[in-house]
C-alpha cells in the first residue's frame, strides 16, 4: 500500500516528477567533484600565496615631525617583520613544491636553488636598503634638532 503523501521516494516506489535516479546520482557526483576541485584550487592558492610586502613609507628627515619619524620607525619595523614572513613563506613554498616532485633532475634542482636564492637575496637586499634609507632620514632629523 502506498502512503500519501509519500515521505520519501522510497515510500512512493516511484520516480519523483519523472527524474531518473541515475541522473540524480550523476548530478550529485558532478556537484561533489566540482566542489572538491574548486576547494583544492582555492586552498592551494591560499597555501602558496607568498605576497611580496609593500615597501615601508619613510618620512623625510629634513622636514618630518617627531611623530612622523616614530610612525616611520613603526612602519619600517612592520615591513621587516612582514618581509621575514615572506622569506619563510618562499622557503616553505619551495619545500612543498619539491615534495610534490617525484624525480628532480640535478640541472632542474640547481635551477630551482638559483631561483630561490635570487628571490631570497633580492628580498634581503630590499630590507637592507629600506633600513639604510630610514637610518639616513633619522640622521637628517637628528642633525636638524641640533
């Protein structure tokens, strides 16, 4: 005996609105696969997104106030901390990338090492330039105070 209204498709023993159960299964699998692929793409981008930090704003020591110089000092400190996180990120990114590669030819390994070293050294050089520029502005500020 069929109950009305049926509480589920199993209770009715029939298809709902002519939809074939195979089509529903295929649609479910397609939706799940699409969702899984999108999740993988977005999580991989987030996991490996090493964003290069914006350079700190450095005040002009010849005209800046004490508050502006202190704000500049904080900006440089934040920049250095963010840059250090960036350096850690690119190293971890390379480690993860190499873990995914089953066999790496010695030439390719050398190229990867060279590229990582260039990125790392360029970032360190940029940090040093920023610190040196800020120190010059501090000297100009102090000279103006004398």
